[in-house]
């Protein structure tokens, strides 16, 4: 799942009224609000109690999911400790065992691989 993150003020729903499912994160204890199409349940975007001014838009909702660049400076993998064993972990990309920011707001240190591999780092 790729979620480009945007300021919430830069996002708007142009049609319909999404249904919202709220999930409490086991890691932070904060809520995630998953906004879905109320007709077909396709996930559209996610908002965060922890980061109230941002939203993550699910890439499958774009007409062209490849329009945004996935470069080293703007890409990271989070919660790699919970990744499925065959998950591809790329070299040179910031990897975080849990979230990139601790619950107290402290930035976490990323792990970088010299070569790509599968599974949790």
C-alpha cells in the first residue's frame, strides 16, 4: 500500500460522502480514520488523530497511480518488523522498525540496507 501524504487542507472529496472506519493503533494508542466509498467500500484516504493536519491518499484511488515520484528523498517504509516475510525491502530507502516518529514526537533513526532483501530487517 502506497500512501502519498498531503496536508489535509489540500485534499477534498468532490463527490459522495465517505464512510469512516476508526481503528486504534496498538503502537501509539491514537486513532486512524479510514475513509471509504460508502457504495463499494474502496478505501480512499486515511486521516490520523496523531497527525491531524495530514492525510494519506491510497494510490489505487488515482486514475494514474504512478503520477507521484517514489524517490529516495521522499520514500520510506514503516513498521518493517510487522512486514510479511516476503515483503520486498529496497536498498537505500529509509526503513523504520515501527513508525518514523515516536509517540512523544521524537524522530526515529532509519535503517538502510546496502542490498535489497525480503522480510523484516
